[in-house]
């Protein structure tokens, strides 16, 4: 049940895309804040946002590793990225329902990466992910997606609406864990390398 398209950007403000009360919550807690907004005959919009104590560069290195998407998107068991065409195939399923979607992923331009589901389930779904450095050198991450309800013929709109918030919540939680799990071993290795005594240069007479 993939329900988002992703954009990375350190230039636009995340608070411009989320509710003020959600912005306050995500900046002051470790909570994964998610929301769904839907009006009949309009777009279904979803987002999840969280804070993580890593740099934006470290977060984006994990986010742009597309073959790892199966590790944080619920019900996805295979993610296969073709760098030549910029396409990302996702496969999975739940309770006998098979999921298969192909996304077109753009190259990063000015820190921004976007993609769209061009075939398969949830075709036409667009969205983005943003990373933003906070004043205390942490990173805010936003996952956002939207889909016209006319494109949500299957699954039904009520499934997309209710399932979307759950999927975004789980995706945000797993993505943050993945970012922090991958960053910590690298930081530990750097610390160990810095502790290794450096050979002294022989004195010359």
C-alpha cells in the first residue's frame, strides 16, 4: 500500500506543508505525526513528519537508497531501482492482495527529489519528502502524498483514506529507525578510527 511520492529539499520550510499544531508537536517530541485530508471529488492528501538527531546529508543518503525502500514501506517486499531509466519497481501485498507499482524518480535538483507512480496500483499518486535542518542541528523529515479520488477506484476511497494514515505513520517510524540505525555504526567507526594511534614520523638529523 504505497501512498506517497517523495521529494528531498533543504530549502523550503516543512511547516508550510503541515498543520501548525503538527509542526509544534514534531519539533518538541519524538512523535511521528501523521494526517490525512480528504474532501469528496478532491484530492486525498497524506503526510507524516518526524524529527531525527542526524544531519540532513545523513538522512538523505538513506532516503535516496531506493533499493532499501522495502525496509520501511509497509507490505512492500521488493524494491528494485533502475538508475538508467530512473524507475523504481515496488512489489508486495497483504492478506492475499498483491501490490505492484512502478514509480518514475527524478534526479535531485537543488536538493529536491520527486517521483510519481506511473503504472500499477495507485497510479497517478504524487508527493514528496523534505528534509530540513533545525536550529539545534537535528533534521525534520516530511513524507507527503496526494491522489485524486477519481483515481482511487481500487482500493475504494475509504480504504485509501483510512489505510493511508496508517501506512504513512508506519513508514515514518520505520524510516526514522532505518536512518538512525545506519548512521550510528558509521559514527562509531569514525570514533574508533580517530582513537587509533597515529604513527610518529622519524626524526631526521
